[in-house]
C-alpha cells in the first residue's frame, strides 16, 4: 500500500495500528513518511519526533525529521537531522541523499544572499520561488493537498501575492472545496481587480457551488477584461448550457463531470 503511493489510505492504516500500539516507533516513522508524501509536513514532523524519542539511536527516525524540516523550509534543522542520521548509520543512502539535497538548497540560499545589502529580502524571494515551484509541480501531478500546502507557505511570506491566492484557489477547486476556493478568488480580485483570471477563479468556485447566475456573471466580467480568452469563453458556455438544462439543479451532474481538466497554475 505504502509503496504504491496510496498515501492517504496508508495514513489511515498506520493510524489504526497506532491506536492499538501507540509506542510503535516504526508506525510513527511510516506515517511520518506518508504525511510527507502528501505535503503535510507539520504532521510528518510530529510523528518523526515521536519516533526519535522512542528510538533515539534509529537513523531512520532522524531521517524522517530531516525530510519534514526540509518540507517546512527549515534547512538548518533539516541538515542537522540528516547529519545525525548519517552519523548513526553511515551507509544510509536515503539519509545521505536527503542531506545532499538540503546542502544544495542551502548553497542556493547562500549564493542568493551573498553580497546583497538586504539579505533577508533575497532569502524570502528564494523561498517564495521554492514554494511556488513545489506547488506548481504538485498541482500538475494532481497532488492538490500538497499544492495547497505549498501555496499557503508562500502566502505566509508574501500575503499580498495574488498568484499564490489564485493558484491555491485552483487547488481548492480541484479538491472540490469550493467555499475555500471562492474565498481565495475574492482575495485575488481584491489584490488585482483588473485581472481576468481572478474572475475565472471566482467563476469556477461558484460553478462548483452550483451558483450558476453568479458564475456566469463572473465569467462575463473576466471576458470584459480579456475578450480574446478562449478558455474563459468555453467555460462560460459550459455553465450556460448546464444552467439552461438544469434550472432546478435536478439534472446537475457530479462535480468531476462538470469541470474541464484543471489548467496548470501560473
């Protein structure tokens, strides 16, 4: 199950096992790895810390901590944990590869910040770029929960970055969490009211909520700003046809049948 990347089911299985044996370091370690795989690095770190407390001389537990810290963007702590894993088990390939990846990212940060007067701003820019790239990769891979996590981390650094709000709205839509998608799209409009995509995000969320009239209005607003946008026009036509054919919502197909394939984020 774990190897086949059915991570959500794996988390559930490990959780059931821990209910029966809460002091099982292996189960905590495995669940930490599964949480990392879905981008829930905070939960991954919690389990990794428990595993390390239960088996302090176990290299894998420290390697799990390193992976979680890396995901959270805490590179110094990630390096520290991976170094401890390598110390405990010098031949541990996973720990060594994790350490090398962290060292590589740390080197990028140092290169970015070296000789720059405002090093903190440059460091922030580096992490913003990292979270954006990770989020976009997760979105394209249809790992939408992980994408939400990455875009959220980016927003913690740049809360006025409309791209993060827009991309997270798209990820929420793909998870069928349309209320959250709508809230994010409204924030995009607040930040950049003349951007057609902001209204496209709002319309997609409203469509998911079956608020057809508002979705149509939002798509039309987007087309006012970008009349040549073919994607907007097609999406508008889909909503209009659905609205005409199911005025009482009785014939509304499931959300997965209504939406076109999500377009990769910016």
